[in-house]
């Protein structure tokens, strides 16, 4: 299930689903410890009116609209039930300065009669994503709040209406002892006010309002998070004393200030693309933990049918996410990301498959053994792109302290690894896993990024006065480029090879047409953009994948099976690969194709601008996770390329 709304402050991250319910609740890291990761952990919302309860996710009479109406990461949800005569408007955010999730709820009576309306707000957690049965929930009468806690995690839930606290509450059990959840206690309109439970616990609070005909009232609801009960209660008290609306407005101001580098560019962007551009910038920001990790996606839906989700920091995804931020002049986010990468770097100088937001190594399916050969279970391009992106950061900022902070401690070991991990017989990089994490081979894409990274490192070495490394790395880059021209182009199909299998004595080209090979060779300068090899490869891609005016979407590669719904297509369309093609077309002054792909991207985005990972070519449906940070980053990069070319 896609997340039409995500909210974040770099420490707390909340994802709302298509019913406007909390579906993901991360704290204290973006992407780590999802306290709502489970099918029975949705935070339900119910309206009791005219003697019946209506749950937003159980009554099909509700219709929903979602948008980001402001230049801030503040979501707006409109839920309307015509037969019930009720409309709910939510303005939701995570406070910019404190870890508190806030909902400003406008309850509207559409009926011609005065009615009593009860709004019920339910919350359920598996604190620490542990699925254990050791949480506690308590009613705190002195604080007008409900406390959920376990260990060093505490959540304080409260709210007000008409300057009064909630008037009903109860705490219960769910998923054990035959209990479905405390929300069922609301179905007669009256909560039992149970004050404490431990185990697998949930809670619900209620607000009773008398609303005149065609009139409304407002409810303010919040969840404050802390590493202790004291911290969570302090934040709760701040919201209670200052007022939720003031905190909401301060958060809006924070986002407008943070967006200033992006806002300065909007006059140069065609009007139809400005809103999506700004939304994408904010969505990328929402995925960045304040300690540097860039999370691929916080959409936990994949846990319902896969072994794992995307809530990890891949160095590659982080590099692509921060590249456009660097181009716009952002400093703090890139700097913290490079610190994160330096902390996670292996002593041998390479980066591993992926990392958790706290810097620990993430899960992996890559072995150390490949037949009879032992090699690190990595994707070499992830190390290379960090070197390359850091060089872009330095050249934009021209800050000598960046060389002091990162050259010796990160660039030298990474570039040394890249220069040494070369096959002496072919002068190509040794095999590692491809960027799609599937094949152990020498890929055209990884070769291209490695080539560009070594050139970038050689230039940084010259700036640092390290001439010996500069010569060594530049020579290695030149040798790699010469080998690429010798081995990586398929004369028969007139396109770059996906790569070559060279492990265990093999030398076997893989002729699969892979868009990463074409894009990598182009973007990183492995082949000249106007070379016959590049021009032929682009044309082959368009012919093989049936590129057309009305269907400009492109898959990753031929016969890509990943989440493909039908063998009738060669693979699902990816926003990333399609936008790569647009970026090539920018450089070739093909304005019509660029705008066509941007328009296609808009057509397949959610109403809030959320971009998924993939699109089903047959149904046009998005294929989760949604949002995918990398998709938004490529959209931003395409817009930046387009306005620079103009």
C-alpha cells in the first residue's frame, strides 16, 4: 500500500496510508525501528454519529483526497462520507524541532441538523519493532495523556478540543488472548476508561463534540516521542503550552527556509513542473536521517510479501539522492552523508552492500565465495559513486576544509581500493555484484562509475598536493577506459554489453540490454556522448523496448522478472531508467522527448507527487515501494539538467 503522505524531521518519520492512517512510525532514526510495522498496527480513526461507528478503513463510504498544499512537508487529507454527512480535514506534520507527530483535524457536519459527533483516535505499537509482548500503556491523569513505553522508547499521546482534553479513553490488548484491540470498545460510542495494560497493548482516546448544522469544530491530536518518559512528557508539555497551531506554523516556516535554494530555481522551471519539483525535493529530504543515512524507502508494505523492505541506506541510492541537492547548494545533508559513509567504510576501503540508519551493516544475500574464488560481497559502484559525488560536492563548495576532513580519511582508501581491484589481464575492474544486486560480473555500469571516480579522485589528489596518488589513479582510469572500448561494446546488437563474466577463468559477455550500461557509459564519460557506440546504443534501447510518444517508460533490462506481473512485457517500467533517458535527451537537445517523459512521470505519480519504484506497463498501476527516494532524485536531476540546458 503506497504512502501518499510522508512526514519527517530527520529523527521521527511517519507514513500515512490511503485511508489517512498512520502506517509507518519510525523513531529515533528515519528508516529504523518502525513501531507500526505490522498489519494490526494501523492507527485507526473512527467517527461515531447517529448511533453508529464508522472506521475510515472499514467503511467503503469514505472517499479520500491527499495533497501537499504548502511549500512545506505538511500533508493535507480530506476524508468525506456523503451518506454519513461528515467530512474530516487533516493538516498533518512532524514538528521541525521536536519529535512530535501532530494532526490538526477539522470535523465538519454536512447535515442540516445539529448533531453530537464523537471522534476516536486509536494507536497501536510494537515498540522497537520487536513483536514482543512487553510494552506498557498507561493513562496519565496529571498530564491528560496516554503513555506507551518500552525500554528507551516512550510515546505520549494527547489532544484537545474547545480548549479541553479528550473526554474518553481506554487501554487494551490486541493480537493476544483473543483480543482484537481496544478500538472495538468505541463501537457503542462509549469507552470504558481502562487505565493500564501491559503486554501487546493499544489505546484509544475520544472527543465528544456537539456540532451545529453545516458547521464544524477542530480537534488537535499529537504523539510526542522521547528516549525516556521524561523527554516525551517534556515535548508533550511544549505542545500543550504553546498550542498545536503555533508549532504547525513554525514547522511551515522551517520548511520554507530550508527550501530556499530550491525555491530560487522555480522561476526557471516550466510552470507545470514546479510543484512536483518542490515536492520531490522535500520527499528526498524526508528520507534523510539527521545522522547522515539516506533511506531508499520508508514504505514498509513489502514486509507483507517479501523477506525485507527498503528501509536501508544503500550508498548508491544516497549518492544519487544527494547529487541534485549538492547542485542546488545544500551543504549539511551531503556532509553528514559522507561522514556516515566514512564511518561505515571497511578497513580495506570499500563500502558494503547496505547499512541501517544507525550505521550498522544491513542484511545481504551476497556471499563471500564465488565458485572457488573469494571476494567481498559488494557492489563496487557503491564505493565509486561516493568518491565521485564527494568530488562534485567539493567543486560546488570550493571549501578547503572538505579536503582536510575527508581526503586522507575516506577518498584515499576508497580510491586505492578501486585502483587495486583491477584484473591485470583485462584492465577492467574485477567482478562484483551489479547495481541491481543480481549478477556477479564485470558490468559496463560499474566500470563507468569506477572510471569516473578514479578521475575525480586524481583531481582531488592534485588539489591536496598528493601527486603520486594523482598519477596512479589517473593512469588506472585511462587503462580502464581503454579496456572498456575493447571489451564492452556489442557490435552485433549495436549496444553496450550488460557486462562480462570473468570469474573462475571465464570470459563470457552478457548481451542483455541493460539501461544502466547505456546510462553509465554516457553519464560518467566512459564513452563520448556523440560516439557511434553511444548513439547506436540509445537507438537500440528505443527499438527493443518499444519507446513511443504515449509510452516512454523504460524497464531496467530485457526480460526483467522482478515483480513483473505478466510475461507479455519485457519488464516493468522504472522511473529511474526512464528519467535517465530523459537526461540523455537533454544533452542532445531533444526537448520534446524530455517533456514527454516528465509528463509521463506526472501521470503516474500519486496526487501528492509520490513516485513509486515501478509502473506496471499493462495496468499503469504503481508498483511499491512508494515513495522511492531514488525516483524523486532522478526527477530533480532531470529538471536541473533541463533548466541548465535552457
